[in-house]
C-alpha cells in the first residue's frame, strides 16, 4: 500500500499537472494545488512531511505555514536577486540599451552575403552571449526578430530557417542573471558565477558547436526539400536612437561580477567580492547617470526608475510565485515518499546516479515541451536533486546541470512556449512548423549532452 501511495499517486498527480499546464491552466495555481493535495494525502496516510522552522501545531494549518515560510525564504534570498535582475532588464529595455547592444552585435553578419546559412548559424553563439545579459527568452527573441531577422532573410535564408536560429539562441538557459541558474546554484550551494564558469560553460561550449552544425545542415536540407521561398530585404528596419556606448550598460553587472570574483583577484591582500544583486544595483546607478547626462532632466530620469520597480514586481508575480508554487509541489512529492520510491526503483533497475540523472533530464525535457515553460519544469523537479544525490552518494551538480539545460531545450521545441509563439507570429510562420524545425537539432543535442556529460 505504501508503494502505491508513494509512487503511483505522485505519478498520477504529475500527469494531471502536466495535462493542465498543457491546456494553459495557470501554472502557479496548478503546482500549488497539486502540492497541497499530495501533502494532504501524505498527512492522512501518516507519512512524514518535510519539517517546518516553526509549526502551528495543526497539520492543516501547517500547509499554509509552509507556503508562508517558502515565500519569506524566496523573497529575502535568491528571489531578491532575480527580482533585481528583472527590474534591471526592464530598465535596459526602457532606455534603449538592450536594442543598441543587439544592433551592434549583429552588424558583422552582413559580411556573409555569399554564405547565408553560415551567417544564420553565427547568430546562435552571438545570441547566446546576448541571452546571458538579457535573460528573457521571449524578450531577446523579439529583439532578434526586429534586428537580425530582416538581415538573414535579405541574405537569402528562408523565413523559417531565420526564425529557427533565433529561437536556438535561447536553448541554453545560462549565465549569472538566469532564474534557472540562480535556482540551480542555490540548490547545490554555489554562487551564480561559480556555477556558470565551472559547470555551465564547460558543457554548453561543445553543445553550441554541435547545435550550429546541426542547424546548418537541417535548415539547408529542409529549405531545399520544401522549396522555401526566399525574400530579399536590402536593409534592416531595425534602428537605434540612443548612443552606441549604451551597449555596455546591459553588460556592466556581468563585467563587475567577473572582475570582482574569486576568479579574478585584483589584490591578493584585499579580495573584493561582489554578488549579483549588488552588481545589479551598481549597474542601475551607472545607467541612471548615463540617462541623466543624455536627457538633462532630473524629473524625467527619476520617473524612468519606475520601470525598474515595476520590472521587479512583474518578476515577483511571474517567477518568484512560480518558484514558491513549485517548492510546494516538490514538498508534496517528497511527503509521499516519491524520492525514496524513485531511488529504490532505480537501484532495483540497476540505474544508480547516472541512470536517475538521465531519467530526470529526459523527464524535464518532455515536461518543458508539454508545459511550454522551462522554469515551470525545472522549478518543479530541481529541488528533488540534492536529496536524491545525497541518498545515492553522487555529486548534486552532476545531476542538476543537464536537468537545468534540458528544461530550456525542451521549451524551444514546444509550440505553446512564449518565445516560439511570439517570434513565429511576427515572422509569419506557424509555431508548430518552428517547433518541428527545432526538433531534430535539439533532440540530437540532448542525446549528445547526456552521453558527453555522464559518460565522457
């Protein structure tokens, strides 16, 4: 009976949650309600639920006490950092700094007029570097559609091929400013920069090279087979009205984090270490001063800061509440003994740490495909990793890294994800066609990532 409750019921609730998310039910509500249901079932069957810092004394009230404690922990810890980054990104967009960064980054592609498909795949590493500084898949996708899409089409690339490489720029959710990076780093007890430099870069560099090769051949093959119509634009309609020096502003927090980190010691006797939230606030101050010089109106520049606070609020309403809801969902799985059952089943099947890491990576990829959200899938299953790794005697970072990357990879092959829908609509192609075009390169990259990470 315990095995049925601990394995069968969680799997059924996971399936229900995936179905509701696929049908566009509100993800926070789905994850929160499913988590509460699982914890309620666990309490009724006498299971041990994860301990609270301060219990109310009544199991039913403890459900809501857990929600309160999770909310407090998120807002005061990594949540504040994620909100600050969200506000900074919104402010960069408001003052035009994001647009000018993209504008400058894409200028070299015009030299590849005779080799349009090479120009197309060069967008991928450039776009991924931009994604580190602008950690919004939909936001960056729209910027690239506005700037580089006309250039690629003008060089002779089909509309579908152009928009596919733009979506490929967001398939590796990495960098210190990423919400998934922040959550993964927190779960394994590392700083964002350390996790990015020591873990993410080592894996994403070979994956990016493979992805470029795959997109080159896949896009060229399908364009020839489908007889894709090629349009010609002589000039991009993307313009920028702010000084080109503004391109440095979105990069400033990242530059500060790298310079003032344990990887770069300016003075061996007096190490200066910055963390992400502080670097973000410094970047905001510099941007504020730039705007003050450009606009020469203190009232207008003060008013523009409203965008920063509103950006923080939007991130709280979307990302932080999603993290909290996913934590409740994970607590429900833990309460029903899902981890114990999963570990025992893996041991009986002879899987071990590598096997369960592969299983979780594939599950998150499929969950992202169904949900259309990399955050929702990773936030739901990511918190399970430290306990699983501890029970199996494995390194948590070895398991969580491919899981975290597969969540954003699955998002790019989902026809209901925000970035796929948004850029498809503007480019005038079907999101299902785009998801189909992305399927082969990303499935092949997923298989390579699993083999490379776990076996080589």
